[in-house]
C-alpha cells in the first residue's frame, strides 16, 4: 500500500472511530470548555471556523458565546465569525460572515455555507482535524483546501486545530505541502504547542 492509500485508510479509520464514540456528548462539552477558556485572553475580533461534518466537533456554540461575550465587555467589541466557502478557481477557501439564523445553502460537497454574506478575513482560524500528530500537523480529508488557503491568506491567521483525544496519531508523518498549525486543542486541553 503506498502512502496515499495509507492516508486514505487512516482517514476512514479515524472518521469511523469518531462516529462510534460512546461518550461524544461529554467529550464535546469538555472541548467547548477548553475552547471558551482558551479564547478568554485572545484579542481577535474576526474568527474563521467550519461547519462540522462526519462527527467533527462543533465549534459554533462556543464561538457564538464568544461573540456575545464581546458585546458585554466594558468597551463592547464587534466580534465576527466566518465559515468557509470554496473558491473553485483557486482551490482555496474564503470566509463569509456567519451568525445564528443567517441564510445558508449547500456547497458542491453538500456542506452548508453562508448565502451571500460578506467576505471577512479572520485573524484566528479554527480548523477541523480528522487526525493530528506531533509538531502541530493535522490530517484532513485530503482535498488540500486548508493547506492552500493557509499558504495564500494575507495576513496569515493564527491557526488552531480542533479534535478529540483519540484523534492523535503517534506516527503521523507530514508531507512537504502540509502546513503546521500554531496550536491544537482537544477535549483534554492544549496539546500543541507543548509547554
């Protein structure tokens, strides 16, 4: 089996294991807490995230709370959340403003995306992890959208992977095109960078 086939098999195994998690609700609640605490000292006002698929952790409740918390500050902040929309010409992602109840439509992959909201540029980007390994490297679905986007975005946002404890891959070997994340959070806390 070549490296490409090995990665494909690993992705399938990790997604299947994630979908079968017996304690999903508890782990999601724990990761929601980790995320909210981690965001407390961040100065970002525009955050990019993702719509969860295939059993991924849903970051949107924690981000909605973060947005509302900004309005309660002594000096209120306008905080914005963006969800990815595929730029078909470049094979990258643009982030469109999202808020609960905003009009949505499915993209070419059947994933909901904001419909006709403005493009925003995140300074912090939460990225889903099918798996992750040492050094801040993530295993995605193999389309390369995030790697190309992270290479192209200016200014480059601070990138944070989100996954579950069981998604860690001990012997994960990144490829030359893989872009390491600045941080990775899971249901146990911050797993990258190691402090």
